[in-house]
C-alpha cells in the first residue's frame, strides 16, 4: 500500500491567495458540546502550497497533509472541487 494515501485530507474554502504559491484554506465542521449537547460551528485556517497558482478566492478545494514546506505550511493543494461564482 502506498503511504501517500494514508495522509489526512481536508475540504475547505480558499479565503486568501495573495501570497506567492500559497493559499489559505478555511475548513469548517460541526462539533457537539460535551455537556449541553448543542452543535457548534468550528473552523480552522490552513496554509497550503499551490504550485500552479490556479486557486482563486471562494473556490472549494481539497488539501492533503505533507512534509513541512515552511514555518507554517504543512498542507498541499490537491484539486479544485468547485469554482467560485
């Protein structure tokens, strides 16, 4: 089995593409509060490597975990799922 397939993948929305070969992807999910049971919206921003610079703001993309590429980049862009309107 290929090790690359065991890496984490996330789907999120590009919130910034102003940096050179770097995008910022916001990933959102719902989480249940342990005591009260209310579902809360959670989100986290990941910096990802975009070698071809094809992503635009608002695009829904898939990112995959990779080796550290810089101080903050540990993810790389895989594919565009949906283009922004």
